[in-house]
């Protein structure tokens, strides 16, 4: 443990010294994100054919397997999804889920600032919050990711209740109790959210490299003495597949500015209200057009 700590300290000092004279340092990292979804208990008591299950699993895979680009310098970064054409045939609820795709996310580790553009059902929002800080625990394990020596760190993270990547089927008993309560209030209502739950906390495992001494990483992850190359968060894995340091053509890190400014909590409330509206519309309570958003 002591030798690893000494090794980490010396490596960090060496890299910091070698890059101290670098002017306008910038890097670009490509990340592949994958989420494992348990489809076995979705649908409550409804029965799906093997073909339907296969189709649902494929569409969920397309929705949660994405490529992201992180452009960073010593204090700022912009993290955005690689643009792709919409998958043909992804209609209905799957098309609706596309409205939850996150827009460009800006982090300023010096000012602890987090900004994210988000389009939701045709309306533009600018989510503005303080950069969430995780209490990282430095572990003794190391591993190689590409040409970089990475060190392990773990943390406990509170989960956003609108984090679709962490949603999972409720146990049958819990789901039945919630549905019984819903029926008692209104026999015609049917809430798909009763079938899923989100854990309150998850364990985050990150692998970072002091060879790139910046406090940056994919998504909202940051705060380690080196670029985070891999994150394991519940059922989601984010892995760096390519890094370019000091490219000949540097990219401008633009601070997001479009949309109505809201906090994450305010934005989640807006999403919940829209889900309730869609639930009522698809549940048959209203026919024709739903309320205007």
C-alpha cells in the first residue's frame, strides 16, 4: 500500500512538472457508455412473446449504448453525445424516451459550476447547479487502460430519482401493493412508474490516470488527481476508448447558454409532470391530444 502511494505521488509530481510549461493545454477523450437492463420483470403481469422481448431489449440497447466526446483543459470541459441518425421504427414509448437524452454538459472545476443544455418535448432548458462533489476513497488497486496506468477510487453517490439508467423492476409484491393503492384512488388509472424503482444510493468505481493531471472525467464525474478513464456506476459502464492530447486544431469549449434556466430539482419536477400527463393520455383517461406542454 505504501509503495503504491509513493509511486502515485512521484508519478503525479513528474507529470505535473513536465506539463507545467504547456501553453493552452487541451485534450479530447472518446467514451463508450453501456447500461445493462434487466427486462425479465418489466411489464408487470403482462405477457410478452420472445420476439417482443428481443425487440424491446434491442431498442433499450440502442437507447443506452452511446458514444460521448469530452473536450477538456485544466479547469473546463464540455461533454456531449456523438450525433447519430435516429433509429428507424423507434416509435411510441421508445420515441418518448428519446426526449430524455441529455444535451451538452459543461463543467468548471475551478468555480464548481455545472451547466447543461436540455431539450425536452420541444422546449429548451438550461440546467444550472453547483458541481456535485463525491467523497472519493483512494484504493490500492491499479490497472492498465491502453497506454495509461490507472488507479482505483470509489465513492457512494446519491441517485437522482429520474435517473433512467438506474431504474429497475420493483419486486412483484411491492409493485402489486402500489397498483392496489392506485386502483383504490381511481380504478381507471394505470401508472407505469409503479413498476420501477430507483435505488437511493449506488457505489461508484472510477479508474483515473495521473499521467493526464486534470480533475476531469465523463459526465458529472470529476475530483480525482488525474483524468477519469473508466466509471462503473450501478449498471452503467463508461469506458474511454481514445485520447488525443494537445491536438493541432483545438476546439472551443463553449459555455452552454440556451434555454430557460432551472436547477436540476426544478427540471426533474417538470419531467415528472410531463410523465404524469403522458400516463393519463396513454392510459386512456383522455383520448385525442394531451394538454399543451
